C-alpha cells in the first residue's frame, strides 16, 4: 500500500517561531515549502547595510536563512500593491502604532490558502502562539483569521496546537497531535529550548520582528506623510525613505530628510532626481532632501537647518549648494540655525 506524502506551505517570516513550526511538521514526514510575502515594510538588514555604525549587525535576509536551515524551497511573493489596502484601511483597526496585525495575518493566510489551491498542497503552517501578540495572537482572534482567510481547518499552528481544536490534518492522521506543542504566552523560553533540541543556532532575536509598522517613530512618520498629502497613500520609495535620516517639517508644506552619516548621505543621493537637495560645500555635512515645493524663504530656512547639522554648525557662515528638481544649482551662504531655535515640534 502506497502512502501519499502530504504537502504543506509554511509562512516564513524569518523569525524563530516560523522556523520551529515548519520543522515540527517536517519531523512528521510532511513535505514543507516556505512562502514569504514581501510587503515593503520588512526589509531586514536595510538600515544596517546603509549605516557605518551598524556595519557589525547582520545584513542577511532571515527568511532565506530559515529556508536554508530547513533545507526547503522558499517562494517570495511581492504583495506591495495588494497590501496597501491592509495598511490604509484595516477592517480590524491598528495595534499600538500603525500595525494592522489582525488584518495582516488574515491577508497572508488568505494568500497562502490561494497558493495551496493553485499548487496542489494540502494545508498551511504558521508560527503563531496564543498570547504572544496582543492583537493577532489571542485565542479569540485566531478563529477570526482562520475564518476570514478562508483557510478554516487547513490552518495549523504547530507551536500551540494542543490549545486549539484539532485541524483537518490532525483529524485525518496526516499529523500526530501528540507531537505538536502547547506553547502559550509571551515567554520565548520553550521556543529557545526547542531550537536547541533541533540544533538551530544564530537565529533572529526570538522576541524580535522586522515590521516597521510596529515602531512608534516610523508610525509617526507615516501619519505625518499622510497628513501632509491630505490622503492616505504611499509608494515603495516612501517606505524606504521613512527609514533613513532625520525627518524635520519646519512648515506644513515641506519636510527635510537629513542624512545622519556618510552611508545615509550616499543612500539619499540616489533620490536627487526626485527631490530638491541641499549640500554643505564649505564644511563637511549632510545631504538634505526637500520634500515639497519651496520658495526662496523656505530654501534659506532649510539651508540653515541643514548647516546646523554640518561641521560648520558654530561658524558665522556656511556655504551650501541648493539644487532644484530640474538639476539647476546655486550657491548660497547662510547662518547655521542655533540649537535654541530648533523647534522640537518640527521633528517627525
């Protein structure tokens, strides 16, 4: 009698939980492949690669690293455009910041469910643990994700399965429920112990997360971006730029993005055709992007602020080069803005 090997797709974020969940199912003889949805908000290693001060930090893609450790195929799916509606109009609202966690998880499971139907796979694996996340990983919200995604009882959460009703793979004998786990709560000690048992080392920080939408400072910048535009919309370039530099809005109609070190200056220079720029020429200093339409008075204000962050901050005059969006440049001299005149309210 020939037994059909069952196939599952695991949502691979790059964190410890998804690594362990996939491994636990593989241990039961199931063929597992990974799927990673690229939203634009989880670009691991991006800022570490830009900044010299972060050069010692890992620059790897943790989802690819997890797939390598497991020895499985990883499907990376671009969902940037589809995901915009989740960020802009989450039906279940936001978490503490701009994180639409419940809608996000439901969206990804729904996409995974579509994928298994198209690719003749049997069920879906996630690394969710009851009580670990205050919005999406609660016992009362987990059924919501299963129901609204359409996955139903094809959604298996191996790390906390024993706290949940048996899924179809368990009922059909594809998985032995007794070999799944009963993890719960915010502690990661059980996961770390299981990782040691499986022989996994150098994994991503167990309590970490790569989604910038959970970060208070990043969320504030998104809110400011939408307020300045008078509507909720963003593009990939917006997502990337919000992660880099000082963001200062001295007036409602324009914002400055000021590089904090050489690596950020180099990165921002790639946007010089999209924005007017300011660069100090008499002293070493930052590259500044001007986001918005400005007049001569605005340019002088922007130049004074930019000069404040240059090595000429205490000089009587600093020469800067202003270049408009058409690439036309002019040199101007300004008095660096004193710290006492920098308004904290300008900081985004």
